[in-house]
C-alpha cells in the first residue's frame, strides 16, 4: 500500500498506462519536457520521447481534433486541456465529433480517447482558471464524464478509462492535487465506470458530492456528528456519466433526506438532474424536499480570496444545509 497525493496518482498511472499500451500517446500544451503546468506529466517525455509525449500549440480545438483523428487510426490519445476553462474552443470537436462517431457509423468507428482537464476553484485562479465545466458535457450522450477526488479513485478510474473505446472526459480538481493524500493498493485494480462510493456511513441524511465539495462535505459531516449527533452518509459520485443511481437510492431509502452538493453553478448543474430523477423515482421515500447546494449564479469564480470563499461550497456552508435538512 502506497500513500500518494492526487497529483502523484495521476502521474504514476499515466506512466503505467504508457508502459502497458504502446498505442497510448499523451498530448497537450507543455506536457513534454516541462511536464505540464501542474507537473502531471513530469517524467513521461524522458521515458517515452517526443513521438509519444507531444507538445502541442496553444490551440485546444486542434488538440482535440488531432486526438480524434489519432483515435480513429489505431492510437489511444490522452489529451490534456491545461485548464478546464480552456476547453470551450474544442467544444464542437468533443460534442459534435467525438461523442457521435460511434453512433453515426453504426458502431464501426469508435473513438478511444481520454481528455484530462484540471477544474475547480480554491487556488485564487480567478475567472479563467477556476471554472467547473462538467455539466456542459453530462448532457451529451456518447461521452463518459468522470470526476474522481481521491488517489485510489484516480488510479482505478484512469486504468478503466483507457479500456473504454469511447471518449472519456477525466476532470481532476486542481485544488486537490496536493491537498489530498490517500492509500493506493499495490495490487492492480480498476474501478468500473458508473460506480459511486460511500465515503462515510450515516443514518440521518444522505449527501451526494464530488470534487472539492466531497472533502468539504466529509469535514462538515464529521463536525456535525461530533457536536450535534447528526450522522450523514456521504456518497462520492466519482462517475457523473454513467450515474450510479442505485447507490444513491439505496442510501435514500435509509435516510429519507438528501442534499446534493457541487461547486458548479447551482442552476443547470449536474445536481439538478439528480434531483429530478429522485423526485420522479423516489418521491415516496422522501421525508423532506430534495436540497441542493451549488455555486452561486454569478458569471465566474471571483479572484479575491474572500469572494472565492463566498462562492465555494465549503464545510461551514455545507454544514448549515445539512443541519437544515436534518431538522426538517
């Protein structure tokens, strides 16, 4: 069992995957000798050379378009978008091309492609280096959308993602790169896409989260347990698409109350879809309204630290919502 940070988990697993599969290439801005802006690809260029670790121009549209072409011709590209905020120039390539090739070709042309992107706030990145963009892509059939939050889950899901013959968006919360450390088993394992994980057991309320919000929810739950005796069950989605509704519903049958937390803007965030599915399929099990806590509906994450904290769903804010739900 090894202790790793989230960043080490990404870097080590990329190295392992490239050693295991000769057709895997890594591409993106500064991923080569520099090792990426977050050092997630450090060491890959020295090990595999410029033919498999490709520095690209600052052109996200081209990064994804070239990766799609490579995927259609026997390669399995892992393309890095330096910040998730920069993914929008490639939106058409991801949504109109990568996501639809298998469907439009009646299964003849799969697109085995992973697009990694650091997302989220908490790093004083301001408007263009702090966005949570996952909800734009959860709407699109043909894409897998993953958002692991722990080293163990990063390793297991990245290993599984490279087995998928379809495009996978792999979102990594940048605030958690060095903040989170955890155990990673020495034995090889994979985590099936579409399988949530219960990170904390409880009987009073269910909390669904991912990313930085997951770790803040665990902090809030531990505080409420110690101080007020409220026991929250915390579910880490890990996989946004496919979505593990079975795990959510099983917990809800026990608690009768549910809070969905995410960092993305609340309106139109992924929590809205989860809330709608619960209202449609689990209404008889609810003892309180489905509650959501997301980022406020402002255009972007503010730069100033006090305003950034106001934006983010941090532990105290989550605890307030959990208390409100428990007392309903």
